[in-house]
């Protein structure tokens, strides 16, 4: 399968790196198995989770041997239960043994990202506020993790430093003021790129609005302060809340009237989903 918004060449490159890291010059343990031996493997989930990472799982086998067949019983974005069969894999025993760990590493990591995202999306309920991710991702797997966020109902913030302007404290200090930083961003950024400014108090919010920021990130503000920020902004810019937001307080933050809530934990504090692959030779 081809994941939405991600090219298969990118998936293959991710998987090639993983296989090179794991297999190197060859799997000397799998070499104990007859090269002609065929096998069947069943992948199950051991916990409640949101499945994600099918394309990466598939390529971990197909880059070793294109004859491998995979019968999926669930799809990316699906909620899965403990002991649920996710897929059945058929092919040469050596290939299934060699590709197993890399395939599962992708599937359990991306499912972990999707599972965490879904929890926050569910906590937002019918608030209408959109959950955003951040750049706090596993190095080399940003596009994969951001795909997992989308699978679970979240929305991607900027992909990197090249497709969005986010003026933070150090940028403001270097430019001399919020107004100057926004002016410079308007001058240098490609047409159509939104300019976002991170602020820590209401005075900085007013400066960002006066400078014409498209989005203002309200950093580590309590709900009462967020409500004041919403009132001051009065629709002049989109508002994003970030910092100190948990599953316990995210709905209270959403109810202040902000447009977005960004959570670094969904891609940074990844707890891999417990999966198992049982091979029958």
C-alpha cells in the first residue's frame, strides 16, 4: 500500500536504512534454515491500539524478497484489540525471520504514535479544536510519524523549517522585536507561507497582532489567560495553545476558544505498541 501523502520511495529509503542497520552483510542465524523452506507468520496485537505503518512493514519483507505475500486483517487508522490478528505473512522462512524485527519495529513505533494521538483526539471530543503535532520527532522518521498522526485524526503542523515560519523567543531577540521579526519573515518567506509567532504573555500577543501575525502560539498559558487571549485577538489571527497540556486538561484548554492545540508528546514520548509475530515453519 502507499500511505496517504508519502511516496513509496521515501518509505523504501526508511526501510533500507533499517535493514542495513540490522542485517548488514547477512543474517547468519537465518542461514541455518533451508533456503527452500516456506513459512507462514501471524502478527497479533497484545493490547488496545491504533494500527499504523503497513507500508513500512511490507517493504521490510519486499525489499528482501518480492514474492512475500501479506494478508492484512486490519488497516492503518483502525482500532485494534488484544490478541487480534493484524496480518498473515507468507514466504520463504529465511526472509520472514530476517525481516521480522525491522518490520515490527516500524509497525509498533508508528502504531504507538497513532495510539497516543488518538487518545488526545478523543479527549478533545466535539470541541472543534484541531490537534497538531510538532517537530519533536524521531530523527529520520518525521514523515512517517506525521503520517501516523494523520491516521489517528490529528493534523500536521509544519513538516520542517522549510514550509512554515514560527518565530520563537530567540528569533525575536536576534531581530530586535516581534514587529521586526514578522517584517523580515514577510520579506524572506515564500508567498503563501503563514507567519506564526510564539508569545509568553498578553503584551507580546498584542505586539504579534499589531505586526500582522497569521497565527499566534500561546506558550504555557493557563486557561484563564488563554480566554483573555481569545478575547483580545477577536478573530484577528488563529490561536494555538501549547505547553503543559495533558490528557487531563486538554479539554479545558480547548474550551477557552483557541483554534489549535499542539502536543509534542505524541511523537516524542513514544511507547511502542506490544506486537507479536509467530512464525510457523
